[in-house]
């Protein structure tokens, strides 16, 4: 009786272990699967200024007298955003996947200009002007996911690849050809650009699905600033690189 009970207990343990290993809805048994994602994004510009950036506003001719001529600083601060999208995951090898994750991203970026050489009538020693670049991006990240071996209901991974981004927001509200006040000019970005990215994450297996928290960094290959007729806010900048820090939750 004890032998039968022991065999039954061992059998139940083996069945339970097998079921536990199959948590995630058997997602590891398929070569192609899909999912969706939610993202929190922190983005900011990396500024590369011209050698004469402090005097560059004054080099623009025909500026009204009320426009400040001297810059003391240009700074960028991180701005939050969010994204939603879906996942297409294709297994290449046992520990290597290729992933396409089209995402709709809502995110603003901000630059702050400090002018010190301002008219005396202003009644203050300096003037801070904030320029916000509003965007709605559709992004197509294509990455290679390299995974560790699965340990029960956990595995770690790293991912790297490239990302194509295109802005689908209306540009009518930021058309500089219709702006008459030099201090109201917009700092526009290119419609499309490429970035490279890398990140770390982990796969957590639940009974019917897999959830993957992931932290990823991305950096544009080239300047994202659109070259237009030089104005007070664009003329001091040589290049404007864009970087993102993205925290994602994937459900597959």
C-alpha cells in the first residue's frame, strides 16, 4: 500500500511539474506568436551646438529690437510619454527570437533657451523661453532577442536592433512660413528617422500567458532637427540627437 501511495505521489509530482513547465499557454512550443505592449517613455535631446552658438541669434539679420540677441544656455530635460502596440515574435533558434513591435507613441520633447542680452525695458536680467516639440510617432522596432534557458517560470533576455520612426502628427500648427513673430518660431523635427536600441528584460510565465517587463535605450543615428530658414531657436544648434529610455510591459 505504501509503495502504491509513493508511486501515485511521484506520478502526481511529475504531472504537476510538467504542467508548471508548460505555463505560459505553451507559448515556447510555437515558432510564431503575437502579443501586445504598453510603454512608458522618457525622452530628451542631446544637443550639439555650433561654435558661435551664443552669438548666433544676433547673426540673423532684420530681427526686431525686442528680440534677445545673446544666449547663455540651451538645455534639454526629460519628458514623459506613453506608447501602445503589438508584438510579432518569430523563433529562430531555441534561445534566439526576432521581434517586430509596431508602436504608436505620444511624446513631447522640450528645449529651454536662456537669453541674457535682452532689452532694458524688459525689467529682468534674463529671459527663459521654452520650446516644446509635440509628436505622435509610429515606430517599427526590429530586434534580435537572445534568451537564457528557462528556469521554471522565469528566463532573462537581452535585445538589440534598429527602429524606424515616422511622425504622423499634423504640421499645419507648426508651419514657420506662417509665423511673423521671431520669438514664436517652431523648432521642427524630421518626419522620419532611424535609431539603434538595446535593452534587458525578463520573461515571467503565468498559467495562460507570458508577461515581460523590459528596459530599453534608443538613440537616433543622426540629427532629428529639420533644417529650415534659420531662426533664433534653430540657428545655435548644429545637431539635435534624440534618445529614449523605455519601460515596457509585453503580454504574449
